[in-house]
C-alpha cells in the first residue's frame, strides 16, 4: 500500500513538473513574441501631399495609424497662413483634430486667423516664439500637456526652443535640420533672441546635434523626408512600434542633392571660409547679430 502511494505521488509530481515547464515555456514564447522586432513601418511609401510641402501629410497619417493619438491636438509655429505648406490643415479639416498655430509675420498671421475662423477647435496667434515664452504661449492657449504633434519651423532658433520645452510632451515632433551639415557634424547656430532666416544656410542645427538633444529629452529619431529637411522624432516609449532597426543620424540622414552641396555658399562661415561682407551678420533694427556656428552640442 505504502509503495503504491509513493508511486502515485511520484507520478503526480512528474505531471505537475511537466505542467509547470509547459506553462513556463508558453510564457517565454509569449514574451518572445512581445519582444520580437516589428516589421518596419513604411513611412517613405506613405509620403503624400495634401497641404504639406514635401508629403508630410501622409507620413503624419501613417504615424498616427501606428500609435494612436490621445487628445488629437497639434501645435505648429511658424504656421505661415495655415494653407501653404501646412502640416496642420489636413489634420484639422480632414481628421477633426484641434490645433494651436502661431505665426510671427503680421500679414500672414491675419490670413491664418481668417483661414481657421470656421474651425472652433483651432486657435491662432501672432507672436514670435522664443525659449523664454514658448511654454507661456502654450499655457495661455490651453494646449494639453500630452499633445500629439508639435511642429517647430522657425528656421533659426528651432534647437533652443525645443530644448526649452519641458512641461509639454508631444508624442511626435517635426523639426527641420540643416542638411548642409551631414552626420556626424555637430552644428547649432549661436543663440540670439532675434535670430531669423536671411535666406542663407545659417539656420537651426545639424541632424547630429538635434539627435543629441532629442536623446536627452527622451525622443528617438524616426524619419527624414525623402525630398526635404523635415525630420520626425517620436517619444521613446512609442519608438518600438515602428520597427526601425537603425535610427542613427547616419542611417536616417538624406543629403542635399550633389549640386547643392557643391555650391560655394554652403561653405561660408566655416572651415576658414569667411562670410561675404553683406552676409556676415543679421540685422534687426539697431541690432547687429554676428553669425556663429557652434560645434560643441
């Protein structure tokens, strides 16, 4: 009798061990499925122009098919008139998003307000955006802290403005990088609150410098438009959903066409090449702003 009971116990133990091993293996398999790399999301094939300049509309749509938006809220500055090369118009008109759009030029800001007068979910504002006022403008406009999309397009202090945003965390940021400085070159223009774009290549930051900033802010480089300088950055917690295997600046960067790289003006102000006399500074009323490229960020 005792021997029989012992055999039964041993049989039950082996059965229990088999069940536990099976459960463990299935759990490991499920975990492996969760950790398995996703197929890359085809952002290049999604480029499609509705109102945007280079096809950003389609990329934005694809991104928010891949990660679901929260409040469906977007912010853009400078927004121009809200129609020309707009990254907001398609979202507002065709997808029912709300937005806050800022433009520094008075005439364009007036047109911007007119073009969104029929969309109650959109606020517009005439203002210059600086690191010191950007979050105040957001707060005054009621921008949600967890907005979905931020577009920074001021062709000057873009790097510094993004660096100054702390209390607001968009899922996705679109920002222009300076294609005349390919990775791994570091470049940020010297900060001055009255910096502006003077039609030269003195603007913004290189993709490598922007990448270094993004990492500190908890963002990953996602994509660069195939025919333009706009780059997409996604909050790191959403990055895995896109299946990007290598998001280093050297892998994502798309250079200027060869004929543009060889233009003499893309060497002004660096590597010992002086700026032409009439291009060496920015002027704003009584201010003279010396142009400097910084290579330490």
